[in-house]
C-alpha cells in the first residue's frame, strides 16, 4: 500500500469518528426534543443502550486511530456496517418507516461510496435495503400523547411504500454516481502525482545538465594542457629512444586524454549546446558496431550478443542508445569480475524496442534495486563512479517513452531491461 493511500485512509477514519460523535449528539438531542416538545413516548432503555454502544465503540476507534496510525478499507467498511445495524435498531424502537431519520441510511451509502471499495459499497447498499425492509414491516409504533401512529389510511400506506421504493433507487444511484466520481478523482490524483514525479525528474536532469556544462568548461583547459604536454613528452622520449615500457605508459596517457576530450565534445554537443541528437534510421547491427568501437576489448570478449530484430530498421537516436547500452554493459562487467559471459539481447515487440543485459554477479538487494537510477547514488567504491550512469539511462528511456527496470536472476545475477518506443519516432519523421 502506498503512503498516499495510507494517508487518505487515515484521514477518512478520522472523519468517520467525528461524524459518529455528531450522530451521537444528534440522536440524544432528537430524543430529548421529541419527548419534551412533541410528547413522543421514547423507549429510553433500548435507545440509551444503542447510543452507549456507539459511544464506547467510538472511544475504542479514537484510541486505535491515535495509537496504531493505520487504517484499512476493511475496517472502514466494517464500521459503516456496524453503524447501519445500530441505526436500524434505533429506528426499530422509534417508529420504523414513520421516523423521518430513515434518510440517514443514504448518508452511510454516500460515505461508503467515497471511502471503501466497490464490494463493500454494494454490500452496504444491500444491507441498507434489507434493513429498511425489516423496519418497514416490523417496528415499534410511535406513540404521540395518547395516539399510536400506524399506517392508517390507504394514501398514507401508498406514501410509505413509495418512500421505500424511492429509498432503494436513491441508494443505488448515490452508490453508483458517487463511487464513479470518487474513482475519477483518485485517478486524477494518481496522474497528478505521476506528473509531479516526472517534473521532479526533469528538474534533476536540468540540474545535471547545468552541472555537466560546468564540468565540461572546467575540464577543457586542463585536458588541453595535459594533451599538449603528453604529446611533447612522447616526441622527446621517442627522440631519446626511451624504454618501450615508458613509451607505452605515455602513449596510454595520450590515448586516455584523447578519449576524455571525445567524451567532453559529445557532452558539449548533446547537453551544453542544448541542441541534442537527431534521430537516425539504423539497425541493431549499427548499434553493435558502435559498441565494439567504444567498449574495451576485455568487455567485448565477454559479451554474448543476440539480435532478435531480424535486421529491422529503427528510427532512434544512435549515439544516445549506444551510450546507454554501454553503461549497462560496463555496470555488468564491474558487477562480475570473473570470466562468466555477459548476455546482451535486443528484440522488439509491437512498438517497443527492448535491450536486456544479464550478468551473473552477486544479487542486488531490493533496496538498491528501488534506488537504482537516482542521481549520485552508487554502490561502487569511492572514485569508481558518481552514480550517474543508470540515471542517464533511465532519463533517456523516459524521454523516448520507455523505462529501465532491474531485477534479480536465479540463482545469481542481475537483469537490466532498457525499453523505448520506436514507432512514434518513425511516424514523426515519415510525416
């Protein structure tokens, strides 16, 4: 159960408790005024017992609500059912259908329509209908002064029968329309919460883009200096015929600096300039070729690649897709340092293009799976990562109408499924 649903049910229970106190006060005042002003003979003993049961049950509910801090639809439905039975007992001793407060059955139906599931609602409607039928035929008559009020003349009997029919129809209409409105409101609340979460994620991405722009700007100058200095050092060592070990180390520095500059260039093109990458018509073979060019040979050798798209072309952002898949493969490589294979499977179904990466490392905990994709959340050792990889993959998936889901494999390992919608992009370019 979500926190939002728990909070909603707790609020509903508090209002039910308040309404029950109002009902107790109203019942006491109604009995006193009916007896004092209209000389109605009130059967005080059963009435006091019924009101006492309501008071004590409400005291227990108040204690429960204060100490347990939880509620449920079952509890709320049970409370409303008990209240219907108490109201029926009260009406039984105070005139049955002649009592104008039979309309309070409709209040319970409305409360049920707003607070409990459909099975409880229609059960309560059935109980209210049965209770009304019982008090219609079996009840203690109202005595006003020396006059006993019974059905009397035929017109009055027809009036009571009409009220009974109207009660059944009205309770069904209230249950149907109010519950329908409540479902619509709940759906709108869920959509609003989803929109707020989406806005928060976009805000995070905008903040990350700003941070990336600052990082790209700050790292540009020192990387340029390192690149120039390492190139000059390499030329000097080659002239001096330095040992091959030193030359290989300097060449590695040069290649890594070039790689860093390439990453910063892509960052500037796709984020800093705010232009983004255009979609291109490619097939999965193009993605695999791009992965082979960008990933280290050690990782490529571990990948078992399965293409289930039958060379079908897709219109998608090529570079972004390659980067996203590379992030998932790198994570799988780091999760399992052994030589066990890493499975990469790309397939499509209807409008969905799916990329699945499976490793056979240690299981992730459920808490880590739930938090994976949050910016700057990482399980790696300090200095091994900033926790932005899965965040970027998830953001790309959401931007392309898909999702990123992590799950456990049996007996060990983790599966990452990255999905996007591709037909919508194709349609956009075909227009």
